[in-house]
C-alpha cells in the first residue's frame, strides 16, 4: 500500500510543478512515507530522519515531511 500511496503523492507533487530526483541532496523537499503500524518501519524512518537532519543543516530551506499510513482493523 505504501508504494501506491507514494505514487499518488508523487503525482500530486508533479502536478504542482515539482519533479522527482533520485538524490536527496538535490531535493528542495523530502517526504518519507511509512506505515505507522510496524515498529521496524518506524525505526527505519527515525534513522532516515537523522540523515535528512544533516542535509537540513547544510540547506536550511529543505522541507522534510513524514507521511504515515494508518489503517484501522
């Protein structure tokens, strides 16, 4: 489901005039899409946020966001 959600978000951002880059250090915005249900996924996001914090220090204008999928059972 995260892949489909990520593709939807990418489409919205592309229609808003943004383009996808493979390298976070080239980006104006970084969005992490995760599943809030699995603890391992949360730990991985926290690690990635640490990576992006370093980029943010180098580029204060960088926007960093987190999207979490919440599913009810």
